[in-house]
């Protein structure tokens, strides 16, 4: 892909994010508050293309768009929440053996809620939907900042803190 295409895609993703935040604040939030549109986002399984823009915006901001394309994406299962026509939360499930001995063989990755929607229960809704869809325990590498979120969903931290290069400290966690 040419550099100019990458730059155009990057700014396109930034502008789309700004536009979505503006539409949410000016129109969607007031309409929801008045009970005129659905109050709960819809959960569904999707292809990798549908989840990558939000994955990039939340988890790989400021990096090339390619950083949001991960090995194993084509074989993985992807899930999202859609709210008023926008993708507001995404996550991916990969078949990956637990790295520290006995443990689940499904890894939750790329858990991301749009910044303008964080703290509204969407992360919890997405994890619950995924748990019901996959029907078996999962593990993940949780950013330290997200550890309390997973604990609230009933997940347990195991092992020592470790560093993921360029991202920061993490703990391994297992769902119940
Ligand atoms: C972490 C993240 C997925 C949580 O999703 P969310 O929609 O903001 O969280 P929810 O609103 O569903 O929160 C559910 C519960 O967890 C708590 N919680 C969520 N994030 C928290 C945090 N960082 N610290 C403490 N508690 C937190 C909420 O207070 C809520 O508690 P309650 O059930 O008592 O009301 C989201 O904030 C996010 O995408 N963050 C940036 C990217 C990231 O860190 N992803 C995880 C990578 S491992």
C-alpha cells in the first residue's frame, strides 16, 4: 500500500472517530435519554474488517493501520456491539493455548470500547455476549489499567506482571 493511501486511511479513521463522537454527543445521547432510540447496543459476530477500525483507534492509536491487522485474524472469531449504526465495542477470540501450563485454549484479544462510550457497561455487555457465544473459559493478557474491569467480570489474575513491548505492563487473566 502506498504511503499516501496509509496517510489518507489514518486521517479518515481519525475524522470518522471525531464525527462519531460529535453525532453521539449532539444527537444520539439526547435521543436515547428521551427514550426515542434503543438503549442497548446489539451484539453480533463479525468479520475482521468490521472490528479493525475501532481496534486501531482504541488500541493502536497513532500507529500504522497495519498494526491493527493481527496474525490469526482470518481464523479467529470477532464480536462487536453496534449502536445506532456505529460499532462501539469490539473483541476477538483466538484459539491459542494458555502459555503457562494448564488453562483455557481460547484467548480474548483486542478488547476495545470507543473512548466516548467507555464506562457505560458496554465492555461488560460484550464480554458477557462472548462468554455465551463461545461457551467455555478464556484467558487474556490484560493491561494493568483494565485489570479491575476483568475482575468485575469475574476473571482472575494469575502469575507475575510482565511487559508487552511498546504497550506496557500486563497480567495474565482467566475467566471463570
Ligand atoms: C477496559 C474497557 C474494555 C472496559 O470497557 P467499559 O465499557 O469502559 O467498561 P464497563 O462500563 O462495561 O465497566 C464494567 C465495570 O467495570 C468497571 N471498570 C471498567 N473499567 C475500569 C477501570 N479501568 N478501572 C476500574 N474499574 C473499571 C466499571 O466501573 C464497571 O463497574 P460496575 O459493574 O461496578 O458498574 C474499556 O474501558 C476500554 O476499551 N479501554 C481502553 C482499551 C483497553 O484497555 N482494553 C483492554 C485491553 S486488555
